[in-house]
């Protein structure tokens, strides 16, 4: 395969000079080593930092470096290339350009405007004696005096806090005074063995076949001292290094940045299968709904009450949230008497007991009692006849409740064989729609936000609707993990704001 590398340089007069190099090879290797096709004189690049090669679906660039490469402003391990794409390695800028005739793939190479490595000519390369009129000796002694003042004299006259790293995280507060538990040797960084004395690593994902260039320590991802908000490093690249380009057969889609490189939420557009019948639009009508106490306007927080932690909501209960409007009365002569909200067997049994009491004369308010001489007890035949009539009456009322007037309005009710011929499908509401993320409503309750800003409940006429908004709704407020890419008012949102490194198979995140 023929590659064209166009070297771009600028002369002192500001003009642009080009030098082309044609390479006939299967790949273009990029790095500091002398055997690289494109050799970089930049200490930020590895000996072999990246490779450009032809694959069945096009030309790709990949990097085995832990830091990856910057492609179009995003840190990545691998990426498919197209004309106009820009690759950055340190101060080196590689751009994909149109290939001329006879060339399969072409790139240009130049140094960025802010390039500053040891081989670049900068303003500090002028003689020291010409800098501000100071001689080398005078400048050297001045620097020595400044270092001595800041490093030796000043600390003597200050508190010990000047030399301390700062308070540790509250999770380690019980060992705050025992520095030697972590700092095993003076003037040496904390080894992993000090962490593993208390913590296990069984909940960490380790790819046994992945090559790691450079040491990965506990401190690479976990921060300490100066009271960090969280012990986990919040930097976007911590997750993007692996998740920016996942294989096609991976269980997770590629995601590198919430602003423009994140898949749609799985819950958006799905259908709920709760066995419940409910119409949000009817309950939230602006003119209100008709209730036994008159017309009433219902608000979201009357039914959805936040749990103490604020993340989710308490379970909705019939006796607390629904019974004011949806009464379970059954006798026109006694409208305050209701059946329990429970399984069909319990409902039918309560009806049998109610009508048995009325027919047997145990209910002083009953109007259907048998007339008998005072003091005369019912015969066994009368009692059996009353029990049979009570059961017939109870089943008739139950049929009306289950199939026409009450239960079937909200529940899925089916006919079955048996003494109690009804079955009510259990309600199975989804309590958490983000299986691979965590979300709290408490953080989203502000003076300018309302339920309707995210949930289209006022237009939802079916209980199968999943009222979880799509990702574009969240992007109104949440942006990239890199703050400079966000519009004014967008909250920088890194991966760990919603996701955890620890997978469920490796142990739940507490």
C-alpha cells in the first residue's frame, strides 16, 4: 500500500514549505524510535506510539500507549480515519488529506503552534546574558536564593501545615493519625500493598490478555488528601480509554463523552409490562377530575412521594394514594362498608361474612333478616340456607367488582376454575430503569425544574408508556466531561457521575 506523508514547515519569513515522502509499506508506524516510519522528536510520545494500517472497512489508526492518541479532540485507543480527521500526539499534528493519483492514503505532518520540546527553537535559546540585562552569575545566584528561601527558610517560620499534604478522605478518617499505615517508607509513594492490606481487588475488571504499557497503581484511579469529593478519579479518560471503541460484539456500546459520543438510553422507547391499567393524562387533566368530594386537581407529588434519600420514590399504595377516589364500596345501603384491597379469596370471604351476618340477624342494621319469634334460635336448616344465600349474593357482588365496576378498571383480571373464579395479575412495576447507572431525583430538584420538564406524563394515556426521557433531554443541562466543550450553563458530566467502575458480577457498588 502506498502512503504519502507531506511534511509542512514554516520558514522565518512566515511562508509555508512542503516536503513529500512516499512510503510503500503495509503500515505507517509512529513514535520516537529510529525504526519508525514517522519519527517524532517529542518526549511525550512512546518509542512506538501509534500505527496507521489498512483494514477491510478502511484505514484505521490505533495506539498501544496507555494515554492513547487524540483524534478530533477526543482521547481514543483506535479510530477509523477519513479525510479531514486530525491526530495529535503531543505537539505533533497529523491530518488526513486527499490522496493524489497513484497514492492509496495521504497525511500531512506539522508541529502545532504551541510546540515546546527540547529540539524546538524558543525564546529561551538566546544567550542568558541578554535576558533582561542579567549576567549568568547574577541570574544563577538569584535562583539559588529564591529556592533556598522557599524550600528551607520559609518553612522554618511557618506551621507544620505548610509541609502536610492535607486532610484525608472521610472514608479513612479512623486512620488519619496513623500515616505509616499507607506511607511505608519515607520519600516513597504509597505502594499497592498498603492498600491491599485493607481492601480487596476482586471487584475490579482485569483483562488478562490486554497489554499494559506503564504501571497501573491504585493511585492511578483513586485520589487521597486535600479532601477530594470522591476517592475515584473523575477524569473522563479513565473510562474512555477502554470504552471509546468497543468491539461490535461487546455487551456495551461505545461511549467516550456524554455530549456527543454516548448511546441512547435503553429505557427510552421501551414498553412497561406491569399488568396495571393507568392513565396519567386523565389524572393530571388541567380541569381536574371528578371525585366523591367534588372536582379536584391532582399534582404529581400527591402520589409520588420521595423516599428519605431522595433518589427514588416510595411505593404507591392503594389505601394511601388511591382510595380517596377509587372506593371499594359494594352495598348501596351502607356506602362506608368496603372490601379489602387484596387477593380474590380474601375479597370473596369478606363478602360472605358480611352477607351471612345480615341474613343470620347478627347485623342490627340489616334490612334482609329473617323474621322469627323473639328468643327463638335459628334451626340448622335455616343457618345452612342463609349461608348458601350469602355465598350466592357474595359471588354476584364479587363478579360486579372484579369484572365491571372496580378491580378491572386498574388491574388485569381473568376468569379461572375454582371456588373463587377470578385471578388478578400481580402488579410488577419497574423501580429502576437504569440498570447500568445510578440516578437521584434529589440532585435535580431546583427552582427552575419541574416534573414535566423530563417526564411527559400529561400526555401519557397508557400504563405501558415508559416516562423516562431520551438522552437529548438530559443534554439540555449535562454536557461533556471536558468543560471547555460545553455551552454556557451546561454541567460538566464525566462518566463516573452516573456510572460505576465495579460491575455487578464483580460485586455491587455500595
